């Protein structure tokens, strides 16, 4: 936007300067041509008067010859005086055989007006012929030709044009500085708004911008943005508190319900065993759902803190964290009759906190172990390439269809079984995206599911 505004202001300034400078240059060129023409016309009048006296006396007028030679020496311009029969009477610096003389003499003896330059420019250096017939009435008794040299006039025009163009350049620079100042003054609130909107889009709810200059309308818009940003932050925090508070509040009655249901087990006979088991399963599902909601609220809070740059930050060795989670989940894998393997490179340091990476790997390992089935293998591998680190969890279980792969990271989605809350992958994906990472799901080389977490070395 700054570039477009500067282009518009520059074009306006250029057109304004052009509309002012071009007529001024033309006026200087025309005025100097008029001065030159009037000066040479005066000389022609004097030569014509002397030539007329010479014709009346029918003898060589010494005054005419002296005037012609003096003019030629003073201005470096040729003069030719002829009689009615085109015979040279006096000449100096202009030969009767010079180019253009015949045509000029024909015009002069026909009493045609002399050709005069309309304007003189710095590029005019060719001599110009001016003429005037000798005599009165329709009959010409002779003619005077004057070869006008415009070089001195062109030099004067060059100086005048240079001054005009230098003034125009100074004005253009002043216009450019003014345009830059105006553009900066107008667009500074816009730039601040763009940064604020970018921060809001990146998840930094509550971002405030400070605008103390610029048009009043844009300052008012900035204040409106600040109010909106504060409202968005308050709404997000209220939503997170609602989820967390609701989960905590529900946990207490749910724990009491669990105690009561467990206490009923000895009083349930064979006919009520099926209903009792179903009730117990629903209580288990509610507990998993509450744990997932608390985990999701924690992930959202972590994402907001990362976006705002207030999460503190820390570094961890990916290999140590991944190897530790593999050891921690091996008993659960053995109980499920699943082989759990892990290997990778050393010294893979990332800017992730170890706790967040552990939480993501726990989700992936829990899903892999619970859903692959007995006799399968889960492989965890961590590698580094360039500026990124990849941690993959691959199994050789039943895998997911293309439609399930697209929906697996949605909240409360359950694909392979109904044994979970449907929030695990949503939590892991939110934590990964909060730190500019990527969680991808796809088919594994051995036919199961491959989950890959890509993080940066920072």
C-alpha cells in the first residue's frame, strides 16, 4: 500500500511539475527567439535603408559596405546585398553561391515575408537566413540577406532552461520528501493495524497497538481494534476457564459416583450384572472424557502462552525424551502383547519443553499400543535433517482409511474403537502447531499408521 500511495503522489507531483515547467521552457525559448528576430530585423532595416540610398545615387555606398563588414565582424554573421537583377552589390561572410541563398533571394524579390524562428532551443546551431526587399511598393529594387547565427541565443536559452530545470528538480525533491512524509503519516496506523491483525491471527489474543499519529479515522479504527482484541482475549480466557472449571466441578460428583458404583458390586446378582457392567463402562468413559477436556484446556493455554511469547521456553534433547517415553510405555506394550521398539540419532536438541514433547508422544504411543492388537510392532524413530527434527511412531496394525486420516485430528473423533475420549490427537496437534511444528498422519510402510511430528532446531 505504501508503494501504491507513493506512486500516486509521485505521478501527481510529476504531472504538476510538467504542467508548470514545459510552458515555462517554451516561453523562454519563444521570448529569446523574439529578441533575436527583433534585433536582426533592426539590422536588416538599416541595411535596406543604406541600400536604397545606394540605388538612388547609383554608386557604391561606402557606408553600406562598412556597416556590412562591421556586422559580420561583430556577430560573425554573413550579409549579402543584391540589386533587382540579383547581382551582388555588397557581401561579407555570405557567398551568393551558399546553400539556400537562391531560394531566399527569390522570396525576397517577390516581397514574401522573411522566415523567422518561432523559438530558439539549446539544440539550435544551424544558421538561419532572414531577408528584406529593398524599395517600396510592389517592385523590389534589390534585397538584403542576413545569415543569423542562433548559437548565442541558444546558449542564453540553455542557461535559462538549466535554471528552470534545477528549480524543478529542487521542487521535485521537496515534493518527494513531502509525499514520503505524508505516506508515512497516513500508513503508520495501517502498519500497526496489520501487525496487530497478524498477531491476532497467530493466536496472540489481546495484542494491543499504540497509534499516536495519523488520520483521526485510522486512530479511531486502531482504538476499535484494541477493544476487539481485548474482547477476543477475554472470551478465549473465559472459554478455557469454563472448560477447566466444568471439568474440575464434574470430577467430584463423578468420583462419588464411582465409589457408589463400586460399592454396589457385591450387591449385584446375576440378573443385574450386565446393567452394572454397562454403568461401570460409562463411568470409565466419562472419566476419560474429563481427562481429555482438561488436557485440551491445558494445550490451548500452552498455545496461547507460546503465541504471546510468555511460556518461558526451554530446550530438550529429543532423543532422550523419546527414549524415555519408549521405556515408560514398554510395560503397557508388553501387557497388550505389542512389541515396542525405539532408535534414532543423538544430540537432537530442540526449543521444545520436554513436558510438551512427552505429552505428544504419550498420545501417539497410547493410540498405537491400544489399537494395533496383539502380535504387532510399534516402532519409534527420531532423526534430524537440516534445521528440522522428525519423530515418527509407526505400527503394522489395521491403519486408517483416507477419510479417517482426514478426520483423525478433529475433536471427539473416534475411529478404530470407542475406547478413548477422541481428544488425544486433537491435543497433540494443537501442541505441535503452537510451536510451529507439524503433525502428519499417513500409511506406514508395513501397512499400519505412521504418525510423524516435525519440529525445528531452535
